[in-house]
C-alpha cells in the first residue's frame, strides 16, 4: 500500500457541488418547513440574512485562497492571521464539526422524506445513510492509496 499523501482531486466544480449540495440539502429541503414554522411571514428575512453571510464568507474565502493558494484552508488562514497553532487547531476542529453537523442534517432530512414512503424511523435511516456513505468514502480512499 502506498503511504504517500493523497492527491488533491477536488477541483472548483467539486467544491461548488459540495457547497451547493449542503446548502440545498440541509437548508432548503430538510429544514425549510421547520424554519417557516418558526419564522412565519418573516421567513424571507432569514433568506436575505443567510445570503449576505454566504456572500461575505465566499468573498473572504476568495481573498484568502488567492493569498495562500496551496494552503490547508482554514487552518493556515487562522495560523497566518493570529500566529497561533492552537487557534488554528481549534478552527480546524470547528470546520470538521460543521461538516459532521451538515451531513447529519441532510441525513435526517432524507430520513424524514423516506419515512413518507417506508415505515423506517428517521434516525435509523439517517444512521444507515451516514454509515453507507462513510464506507463508500473509506473504500474510495483505500482504492486511491492501494
């Protein structure tokens, strides 16, 4: 087995597809009903606020990625900004946790939709979905390294 580093295979299209998939999957399809119930007629304001935050976040990433084109993203950005590996480590873990939370929200949303067709509990479907896709990812990494 080759123990060398993984190649960077995620290009611009893959990164955009990942971001849009999480936004659409978790934000629009899985959580819109709950958000509409809480926000009522002011739901449109939450969309405006989210769009503004996403725009500023995207512009910040564009600036930072042009300054550090070969870096490890948030970890390096934080380390360069604050000169601290501790805060970079914390930010790296927060990014990891945001990915876990996003995947969980999409899986729970999928479980809720599947519940209308099959009587499998939402949480069971979410756990199975995450396990299956984790195994697919693991298999892909092993295949890439092997």
